């Protein structure tokens, strides 16, 4: 399973998160302490859309995670 770290922020705080690819565009999200914060699924066809499961994160953070996943994938392919 691919794992990578990202930095995300909302208007208040920057956070370092670890993501673990589960397949079928699903990723587990781990917070700074290593605790599972939920799962996110990105939509390859509609980059503005995503799904979550068991997520304890606010929408601005989820939006930032989604954008960082696309950036990671773009740089990993090149």
C-alpha cells in the first residue's frame, strides 16, 4: 500500500497528515498522533467531488486533503 504525508491547513491551523492508499481511489487519513481520522474517496472524473467515511475532519481540511492527493498523484506520475 502506498503511503505519503501531506500538509494541510484551514484558516486556523496547519496539520501534517499521513495518507494510506486503499485502492479504488480510497485513502485512509491519519492525524499527527497516528490515529485514524477517517477515509476519503476522490472522484477522478469530477475533481470537486469526494466521499468520506468516518471522518472527523472539517470541510476546509477535507478540501485541502483532496487537492493534495491530486498533486501527489500528478507528481508521482512524472
